[in-house]
C-alpha cells in the first residue's frame, strides 16, 4: 500500500533520496522533502525533475516549518537527525535540539494534522547508549513511545520506530573513507581490528521502514536482523577487491565514545518482542501511571534472553563481506573503475 502524500524529513540524506526514488516508482501523488540544506535540495531537484516532489526549506527544530510541510500529509518518514558521533559529543545540546526537541515537533505535528502513519528512524547506538548521539536517539524513541501510549488507539495516527545499524556507503560510513584512502595511496586508518559492526545495505533500511509502515501497531519498534563483521575483515575485503594486498593499514585505536560492538535489541526488549523472521517487533510497554506495575508488581514470569548485538549475530567472513560490498552499486562502480585504470 502506497500513501498518496508523503513527507520525508531530512529527505536529502542517503535514506531520504533512496526512499524518494522508490516512492516515485509507485503510484504516489506527492512527496514533500523537508530539510535545511538548500544546496542539497537544489542538487536533488536538478537530478530528479519530477513535479510530484515538493521541496520545503525548514528545520524540524521550528514547529511552524514542520506544520507547513505536514498539512495534508498521509504518511511521514522521519529521518532528519544529527547522526555523527563526534559532532554530537562536542555539541550535545545541538543533538538535543534536533534529535529530541525536533522529533517532538514532528510527532506532535503529525498528531495535530491527523497523519495516518509516522515512522521514526533510530539507530543501534540508541541501545544502552554511551555517546550523546545514541542518547538523543534513545530519547527520540521514548518520545515516540510516550506519544503512542498517550493517544492509544483513540486517534487515526499510528506511531512506530525502526532501529538499524551501520548503513553501508552512507554519509559517515567508513567504507567510502577506506576506498578514498586506498585510491590515494594513504594508510587505511583502522580503529580496533576486532571491533564488530552490523552491515546493512541502504536498500534493507528502506525495506525495514516500509515494513513498519505496512505492519505497525501503535507504538511498535521494529529491528531488522543483520549480519556483521569485524573491522579487520571489512578492511581486508576492500583491499582484496581493489587488489592492494600490501596497502598500509594503520591501527589508530578506539575513538572517544565508541563501543567494541553495537546492540540492536536489549534482552529486556527481546523478552516482549515478536520474532517475525527477518524482523523483531518490540511491542509498546502499555503500563500507565499506576506505579505498582513499575515498582511493586513486577513481571509475572522470568525469561532469560541475551542482547542481540554485532558480536553474536551472523558473522560474515572476508568472502562474505566482499560479496555484500559488491552488491552495492557504488562499490561495484568504484572497483570496476579502479580495475580499468
């Protein structure tokens, strides 16, 4: 089912552009892009001259600009965020203003204008967060769930969240950085070889959001199961694809606010989740302000679960990482261009 009128916040980013192209292939009436960057909007407008796309300059921090873009919309994909860990560490209040307060503006505007479906995009860094970016995205999830709990089924707006790990070759991904370093002949700057990360093609993140749109109940959070690899194996896979076996690799050590592995779902969340094959549906905690349910009564039974993280998910070896990398059009084009030169 394709909504008639869609709003994508942060629509000039990697996710937004991919979602936009997908929607335009379907029978969509209008797609609105809300973002701050007029240069990126102009570039997207010139590359995609489709009259169904409407560009709104604005900032989710400003409720009035959100309301202008929201009026008459059927579905919202909320992707606007500050996503870089270092910048959020240095300027945490900016992460609060965009990822928390800005998200609250999007949620409340969607409810006011009776949007049918709101899907908020989150990250694995929101689970047991140790950095400002993850903390702010965790709070975004809490805001969405709080609003869903507050309105219940009494309104026509379904609010849900999706959570996924590193999107391969997206802005900020190490993959384009490593490729750039290989092509320039400069050392690959690797943090910790045994560090693991989920590896998700952008197409899978878009599929996850569509799945949430089509299947969400009020307050659901969806997690896409994904494979992972060590950073060492990712590096080795790229070196083999570019035929650079002797390229220098420089281990620079952990960066501030990094984890050895990332977690997509905690054990407590899995205890109340539904396994849907490729996805986990984490259901809304519907306890109300009766505090006995929090502090006196507890759970009726105890179940033992393990966190779902990049150390215990499916682990790709070097050949598996190479195959996944070559399924990305951007990487395939880089490898082919490199081979021709």
